[in-house]
């Protein structure tokens, strides 16, 4: 009888441990890219040119990795201070680098305007009409 009680207590502790782990993982936030070392550094025009020329090669180099991209701001799309998208490249370029900013960067992006040079760090998520970077932060020069 005592052995059965021990098994129930062990089972209960295991279940509590599983729920604690699941709760912690469910509420885990992604790493802030200010604290992450970039795996590559590239100019926006060179990144777009590589994706236009050979998307498969570019994906092997950059997809899913934190990269620093430098270039000129073509456009800043601010959607009611909830989501800010910065486009790097020329105004007349067909394809550019689209950088979706991390929400903690809203105050910093208000200090720059279209035409200013900038360096951003983000996770490359591929190429649609533009090269897409997510969770971007402004890199301090």
C-alpha cells in the first residue's frame, strides 16, 4: 500500500513538472536582437541583388539568421505606433529590404527620416517582393 502511494506522489510531481515546463515555454519571449551577435553584415543593395540573382544561394547564406543590413531609408510605414516597417533601398527600386521593427524600437525610429542612412539587425525570413527581415533593431554605430 505504501509503495502505491509513493508512485502516486512521483506521478503527481512529474505531472507538475511537465505543466511548469509547458507554462514557461508558452510564455517565453523571443531573444532581443540587441543582445544577439549578427552572423553576417551586408549592404541592402547587395542583399537584394543576391536574392534577385540566386534565391536558393541567398537562403543558404541568410535565411533564419540574424544579419546586419545597412542602407538608405526609402520609406517608413508607421501603422498607428503598433507596427513600423522600414524599407531600405532607392525610391525607384523594384525590390528593397523590408524591415519590420521590434516594438521596443518605436522611439528610436522617430529620430530618423527617409533618405537617412541606417543599419538594422533582424532575422531574415526570405524573399517575397522584397527581402524580409523581422524583429529588427537599430544597430548603434
